[in-house]
């Protein structure tokens, strides 16, 4: 059977964002900043991090004293085009415990778990229909020649007193959730939810506007400057002088002074099928569960309310020099790779039409954990480096950032990772050459394991290089 042609990425906004904007009646962007003004807090970035920061602050201060500056529209970045997988860090608990001790690691994992239910409750309270479906997350082992890799993690969960958060699923249980010949056994995480990601970002925007928060879209901040006890956010059209600034610019931080040597960026791409209710029924995949495989360049897939599959994979190329350009949005080769993974994992859907394809940047620190802290004499607070898992954790980050401003939740700002800088990454062009080589090696290693082959020694060596150098970017 002929393979259906794939859509060209980068021609339009993601399907999620188009759907969310259409539901709002396709509003015009909010006016850009065209004069100078003052506020208590200026927030750079209208993604989840910036919007949640504003939300938590607006609970405790005059909302009109909060200004958000977004270069595009709110939700125009990854917050409006991600996979909509909301989960915390349970799978990372052993690593967190190793790094921050039993108590510190567990406190972080619990805090990162709050958004799963917290986002749903917030949406209900504020009439935001973000399709929140808290039906769990199944990671399958789809490598034919490779055993599962989670036994140590499951054992560590029991040791940490949280045995119910992750459990092994036998192959027959996996098949009940979604029956594919490619799936073997699985790891089940009960605390996870799917959302329509852009509807959440746009819902936050609406609620903040109703509260009186000032938002300027199409407003790019060129520089944050300290001026005595204030911070100035400079833009083409004017400036905002504030007591505090919050920087929630995610992958764009890789080009921002002070963070350039802290982040590696690469692309994640998604495809979206036509509506296929009967085919989903035949797979038994009607419960809205989130699924992924065990690749390092992970394939992640979920259903939508109108019975499509949204399928993504971290197979895009590495970025260069902090530029967030077409590498992250227009990469047709990455889309082909995503589609190949789709056909490998769900071979019975080979003939299904692909209606959309898009991509975006993800930013990774040397330890694969976000960097959240304060700079600029205690006036400039930042969070970035979610490593492709910010849909839930960005709510935690927003809460922490709000508390770094006003001190309202000291137990959150005391979490072990807050204020810790992540290791430096090499300067350009070494970073780009290294990241590109490692990325390609990881993809080839995953492809070989998918095909039941042993990866070549060279591929294995390059894929392990980051580990050998003390980073946690690759295996
Ligand atoms: C294809 C893809 C799939 C993903 N899937 C998932 C998933 O399923 N689950 C998950 O947890 N995570 C996923 N992620 C990651 C997730 O989307 C992010 O971690 C999360 O959206 C981060 O939110 P944020 O607000 O920090 O960043 P963003 O959403 O990137 O927002 C940052 C904003 O800052 C703005 N900005 C940047 N520079 C400036 C400036 N100088 N002035 C003004 N504004 C500026 C940008 O325009 C942008 O809107 C995915 C990412 C991608 C790309």
C-alpha cells in the first residue's frame, strides 16, 4: 500500500493552537507595548511558566501590577504545541534521591506530581476546557531484543515508600490498553493526565486578562537591565520598570546572556492523524491513556477528543548558538522519522492519513532537570531546561518563581534543586558539533534497537559520550 504523503511542517501553527484559537473565535493578538510603564513584576514569556507565575502572583497581589511581555502570542511557543503529557518526576525518583537525598528527592517528586490533579482542578474552577483526562501513562518496551529497563526504578520506589506510583505491566495487560504486536511489557504510572496543551495556555491567558493582568503580545524583550532597586525590561516599543522580573523563555534562554552555557537545544516533532474512531476501538485504545516507548529519543503518543492520534518523537536536530529558528519548526526529515516510528509502533495504521505535522524546541540542562533560581541582586528570577517535560512541571516552576518574588511558599523555594546552577555545557561550535553527533548517535542506537539489532560500537560510544563527560544528556 502506498504511504500517504506527509504534511510540510512549519507552514502553519500546530493543530492544537489552531483548534484552541478557533474555539476562542480567532481573536486578534493583544496590543504590543508602545510606551513606558511600571509594575511590581514584569514577566518575559507567555508560555506555561510565565502564565502560571502570573497566576500564583495574582492570587496574592494586585493583578494590574503584573505585566507579561510575549514576543509572539501566549501559547505560540512549545506550550501551545506539545504532546499534552502531564506528569511529574516519579520515574526520576532514584536519580533525585541519589542527587538530593531521600527526603529532598521525595519532596521534589511530590511537588512535581501536584500539577497532574492541580491543573485539572484549576481548569474546572475557571471554566477552562483543556480536555484534562487523568487516565495514566504507560511506557512500553518495544525493543524486540532488549529486556525492560525499569526494574531498578520500581524497586527504588518501594524503598522510598511510594510503591504505588509505578508498577510493571505484563504483556497481556499492555495489550488490553492498546493492542499492538510491537508492544511487550510496560511500566504504568497512574498519576498522569492528557490535556489539549494550547487550550491550557490560552485558558490561562483568558483568566489572567479577566483578573486584570496586563499582557502585551508581539513584544520582544531585548534586554533586562538592573537599575538600582528595580529591573527594566527593554523592548522596541517601550520599557517596563518593575521591582522584580521573571524570565520564562524556555529554549530561548539558550541565547540569553547568563544562560548561554547552561543549555543544549534540540527539536521535537509531532504528527496528527485523521479522526479514526473505529481503528482506535479495534485497538482497544479508548481510555485516553498516554503511551510512549523506551527509546531515548522517545516516541510519545496519545488520542484526542475527536479520536485522532497525536504522535511525537524527540528526533529533531540540535540548535546552534542559542538561535531558535527553522531547525525546530521546518524539519521535514524529522517528520519522516516521526512517521517511521509511528508505523513501527502501530503497524496496523500504516494507511492512516496524516493531517498535520509540527515541531518545537526543547531545552536540556547538563543534568536533564530544570534550572530555577534568582540572579540580578535578587530581582531577576528564571526557570528553564524542562527537557521536554514541562507541561506539568512548569506549573511548579511558576509557583516557585512567584514565591521567589514574594516569599509566600518557603517550602517550595527550599526544594533542593532551587537555586542550584546546572553544569556548564561546552561553548559553540563544540556544543553544536557534539550535540549533533550525540543526537544522531542516539537516534541510530534507538533505530537499531527497534529493529532488534545491536548498535555498532561507534554509535554506542558516541551515544555514551555525555555520560563519560559527566552530563546526563544521553544514555
Ligand atoms: C513538540 C513538543 C512536544 C512536547 N511534548 C511535551 C509533553 O507531552 N509533555 C511535557 O511535559 N512537555 C512537552 N514538551 C515540552 C513543553 O512544551 C515545555 O517544557 C513547556 O511548554 C515549557 O513552558 P515554558 O512556558 O517554560 O516555555 P514556552 O512554552 O517555550 O514559552 C516561552 C515563551 O517565551 C517567549 N519568548 C522567548 N523569548 C522572548 C523574548 N525575548 N521576549 C518575549 N517573549 C519571549 C516565547 O515566544 C514563548 O512563547 C514538548 C515540547 C515540544 C516542542
